[in-house]
C-alpha cells in the first residue's frame, strides 16, 4: 500500500490501484501510523506525500515484497523449472547478434523458458542488476563490484572510427596519443565505451574534446560519418558502413564482454540453467 501511495500521491488512486475501497486505505494508513507512533503521510497540494518515516517504511515494504516475489517464483520453478522466466539485460551493441544467438541456441533445448529482455547503458544495467530488476546482464567491461559475479565470454577489438575524408583515414594503425587535438563523438557517461575512451585519454595525459554525446553506437557512427568527430567503437560487421573508415589502434585496444549476476542471491532454476549455458559458450 505504501509503495503504491508513494507512486500515486493520492489515496483514491491508490485504492483503485489496489482494488480496495478508499476508506480501507485510509484506515490502514491510520492503523500503521498508530502502530509506528508517527504519521505516515502529510498533505501536499491536492494530494498527499509520505513523511520521512512513511518513506522509510515504504522502502522496507518494497524490499520485502521483492523477496516474497522472488521466493514464490523460485518455488514455482522448482516445481516446473522447464517453464521458468529469465530477465536478461544487455548493452545496446550486444543486441545486434550476441543476444539473439544465445537465446536462440538456449531455447532450442529449453523451448518453454521465457525471456524478458532489457537494454540500456552499462551503469543502468549495473543498477538494475544490483537492485534485483535483472537476473543476468551482458556487460562490458567486467564490473569491479564484490556484489556481482561475472564470467568473461569474449574479447572485442575496439578501433578508431573516422570520416572517410579524415586525415587519419588512410593510416594502417594509430596511437591514441595522436588524438589529443581531435574532436570526439562519444556515448554519454554511464556507458562502457565512454569509460574506456576517458581512461585512454587520461592515460595519455589529455582530456577528450567532446563534440557530441549519444546513447547508441549507431547514432555515434552516423555523426562520425557526417564529419562531426572521431569515435572509439567496436568493428562493424561485416564491414564499416558508408561514410566511415575504421583504423586499428596500436597497441590494440579490446574490451571484455561478460555475463554478470548477483553474487549473494540465489538464482532460480531457469536462470541458473541459462547462466550455465552461456558460461559453456565461453
């Protein structure tokens, strides 16, 4: 109830959401406040807001509900693990081939297991993984977090992507230190490629001159093709699209693609089977 009230900020809407009469919600709020010894809500315009005590209790309730839901799901899947559910997160770039290949191969042997797929930035995936919204996540680079376990699946080469007409387009290789005066097109903070770009620049003693930031590599590549800067990106298979040239870096720069999961939370049978399948592919 408190969790719903924090979202709606309205007793009537909360009652509708929960499918109970409005007076029932009001009585339960009053009873909870009496038991706690402090009011749980306060007026806020035409609605209400949770007090600090109410918000803390709502957060505890949400954690408890999540634990109960996880337990119920585990119990159902212990009875029939073949009909389980996997919530898999992944970076945008990995949705082009890796995710479809893994899911297709797995479902050939486990056709009744369902998937919910979520994509986003590396930081978004990490937050949702540690927050319990995801069962597993395909990430790069490997997270340095004791709350997570991970297995490296592959190494992916990263190259400098430049416009066809760029002065560096005909180079066979390039050193990162040579890019100090270039304008960069990058992904936003929170994305793994942005982290690697910033780390490479810091290692060579300069700050990148950011011309544009985006949320998807295809957009970044399109901005490069338009002549708006250079970018660090994975090789584009089967070959670079029109308008850009890929120049290998020297020394070679790679990133580790990994599968990550909560280190201290029990996995449901379906999630455990899929994790083990992916590990076997590595």
